[in-house]
C-alpha cells in the first residue's frame, strides 16, 4: 500500500493483532484494523484463564490455548447438561447451552449451530500495539503519518 501510495478508508485483516505482523511491518501497521487473536481483557473468564495459564506455563496464552480451553469448557458443560456422553443428547444439550467462555458468551442457533453469542473484539494498531475501543477512521494517507518514537 505504501509503495503505491494507496490509503483506503480502512484496512481490515485477520492477523493484524499478531505480534509477528507488527514486528515485520513496523510503523506501516499503524491504523490497521482486525479481530483480536485472543484478548484476555474481554471478560472475567478470559482474565482468569490467562492468569492461571501464565502461572503454570510462564507465558501468556495464545489463540490455540484459548480455543482449546473454550472448546473443553463448552463440551464439559454440554456433557454435564446431557447427563451422559450419548452423542445425540450432547448435541441437543449444546444447542440449548448458554455459557460464558474466554471468547465471550457461547450461544448457538438450535436449527443450524451457528454461533450467535460471542462477537469478536475489534482492535486497531495504535502506537505499535493492538488497542481496543472506537477505531480512528479513516485510514490516514501515508504522507500525513507521524513517526512513532
């Protein structure tokens, strides 16, 4: 974009909040928007999980750890609700289940299983770090950007 002097109204990419992207792109990542990979500040469950994970493994949890934990949380609640591990009973219990996870609320549409509870957290790169809150738009033209010190 910079080489072509192209600055769209906004730039949205899935991997925007990944530390490696910011390290590779540097200053040019500023103002980019995307979903948070895993954001411990989303809710109390996410904060609790991040704290316990870091205490055990001495590193912050990444997306795979959070996804695995959320899947286990939902499945365990579904099995408890079903009363056993019969596949059809667990499937029916999961369709009715509403539970908080590290990603927000788990709730699905019973007719097709589409997630209707959780919403991704939007981040924007500001001062070299993913920040939540209202995004600053439009994407500034390249010539109007200031260097981050």
